[in-house]
C-alpha cells in the first residue's frame, strides 16, 4: 500500500459494497474491526458508480468484500483487478465462491446475482465469508467459527419465519410479478412462480411484448397484486395495471419490496434480514 504511514488507521478495516454483505460481516468480525459499506439504502447496485470518497475508502481498506456475478456492474472491472489472488490484491468476490450448480442463469446466459433473497443460499455465502475472514483477514479461526455458528442458527430461524409466513398464500396464487427479475432464487426456495417486468439487471427496458404477456398471465390467474421495488422506477408496474384494467381484471400495487438494498430505518426494512422479513409480510398481504 502506497499511502503514507500517517494516513493509515490503526484498526483493521473491512469494506463491503452492499449492506447485504456488511450485515453478516459485522456479526462475524471480532470487536474492534471496522466494517463499512459503500451503498446506502435505496441504492441500485446494478447502476451504482463509485464516488471519489468511495475510491478513497477502497484504497484505505484492508479487505474489500463484494458480490461479483456482475451485480456491481460499474465497479466490477476495477474490483476484479484488485483480486486477492493477485500480488497486493485485497478484494474478494464472495458470491463467485458459490458452486455454479447452485446458481441460476437467465435466458441470455447471465448468472443471476440476487442470492440474498433466498435465506438458505445467503447462509452458504455466509459460510464463504467465514472462510474468507479466516484466510484473508488473518483472524482467529475458533473465534470466527463460534460467531459463525450463532449466525447460522439465526439464519435458519429467519428462513423458517419467512417460510411460515409465505405458506399462508394459497398455492394457485403464488405468482409473483415484480419490477425487475430479482426474485428467482426467492421463488425457487419458497415455491413461487416469479416474473420480472425487466431483466435481472435494471439496465434494460421491458418490451411491449413482455408487458402484454404479463398482463395476460395476471388476468388469467386473477392474481390480485403486483409489487413495486424501492430501487426501480414505478412506471413499468403502471403499464401492467392499465393493461389488466382493459381486460376487466383489477390489479393493485401490493406494496413495496426491497430487492437490491435495504430501506431507511423507519421503513421497517432497514437491514438485509429486516428486508427479507418485510418482503415476506408484504407478499402475504398482497396475495393472500
Ligand atoms: Zn437487481
């Protein structure tokens, strides 16, 4: 590291791109380790561009943890050049450590990065976080493992709560239409047919054909609600409501889901685990 000694901090700092990663890292890292994240509430990671202050944080950090799988679309290249396996590197793409057979791929062949919406899959990512902190953070193995065990238990309990809530929705109503394709892992885990109006990145615009297909699906199955997302504009969802109205099916907006970033504290979805629970409650209210 080329920084002068006076600018270096005494505490070890771990920088995470998102709060989804920072939450478990804060629970795993020993006291005294500084854990920070770059993207705040309501920030779309697919489109996020790092600020000069972010770049300073990246340079100062001892370890940088990011998702990979092209979630951080506009930071991916810079982060991959800092890979921990290269000399002087300190960045780890944590989701790239999940076996390919556990990952979903969309029609275009792109790997779906939204792993955190399936609690069991995110638990596997937390296993990788544990290994990374031991291997690249230089922390005590037993200490991290003990913290990891209690984290795993709380994730199992969160997963159970989410499943129990969603089981209140009748099977024939388990069609989830959302603003972008973030919920495929969620659907696979909790038994929903899932459709996004946009693709797995928010960078693409939906086609008229796509909108018309979804209007037909929602009307045919009399699905009562679709959902908006905090990080995606609402206009695409409006097109479906208008379309269903023309077919005589009244469709409502079933509330706001937090797909790619937690919300502000007062939203009740102010962290990864809170947003997962909030989403389950919102989906139950909309589709039950
Ligand atoms: Zn997304």
